[in-house]
């Protein structure tokens, strides 16, 4: 994982969009409440899932290191791997 400073490496600015949601089978009381409220308003939904989206801007020396950094952020802080799935999109 890239976590040191090397002045000879040119870092580029990357943007990551991370979407975190509960794994299938996990209870989602907020989504259930929204589904019930929609039904009362006359909208039928088969299912409702809640997700959190984070947009980050950071520097890395390559797309591979950018991906490693974001996966580390997700695994260590942003998502609980026992109950969450996450999806990462990285752009320059």
C-alpha cells in the first residue's frame, strides 16, 4: 500500500466515489420505513435499499495505488465488512 512520500514520484489527483450499502439479508429499518411510507402515498415498491455515497479527492502516484488507498479506507473506516458491501469508482 502507498503510504510514504517519495519526491521523485509525480502524484496525480484522483477522485473516488464510494457507495456503501448493507449486504443482502441484513435488516435495514430505515429502508423498510421508507417503503411503508411510499406505500401509504400510493407507490408500490418491491424493495427499497439505503446506501451512503462518499466522494473523495486525493493524490496518488498511480491508479493502482489510488485503488489500494480507497480500499484501505473502506476496510478500515468507511465500511464494516461484516455487514456492508462497497463499490468504488476512481477517476482522474
